[in-house]
C-alpha cells in the first residue's frame, strides 16, 4: 500500500509539473513581445496608424501571440488610447495619471521611456491579466514611432 501511495504521489507531482510547464508555455516571453512591437512598427510604416489600429482593435492574429497583445497610444500627455488588443473598452480612454495597485505611476513611466533618447524600453507594474482576471506583475516593452508609441507586455511568472 505504501508503494502504491508513493507511486500515486509521484504521478500527481509529475502531472502538476506538466500543467505548470504548459501554463508557462502559454505566456509570451520578452523577446516575443519585442518582436511583436517591431512587427507592428513595420506594419505602421507600410500602412499607417488607422490600419494598424484597426488590426489591433480587431484582434488580428498577426498581432497576438499566446497571451501577448499590443496597445497603441499618442505620446503627448499619454492621450486617449488609439488601440488595445485585449480590451476594446480601453480605446478612447485617457490613462493620464493611472497608477497600479501599489501606487506605481506606470503611465508616467511609459512617457519617460518613450521620451528618452532611446525612445524605447521596459516598464514594470501590476495589471489585470486578461486571461486570468488576476492582478499580476507585468513588464511592458514600449517603442516610440513618430508621435505615438506601440507597446506589448508580458505577465511574469509568480
């Protein structure tokens, strides 16, 4: 009986590890987020802001991967969002001085990054995961193009 219980426990642990590994595989990675932003920049340069916004807002598969999605905003005063690939209700809303649950003024940090000499970089904050509904640690890559920025964030493993 003891051997049976040990075998069952081992099988459960292996199964739990496989499920955890599968969940990690469903999460986008930093290099994938950067690649998605670069792809969107190329599309923007070839087709313009309106077409890119329509693709993002329409949840086009070319701008989604795993749990990754893009968002697009004007740089000036972090104006109203032009596009949001996970939540259409965010489009047209100004994030202004929005802070995360820990009081981090992440939108202000977005502006600092895109207004820097490099015009690109990462910002860490907490945000609701569109897939789980849970507040999770997020790191967003942003890149300035003309008078807008294009961004994609990854949810970090717990």
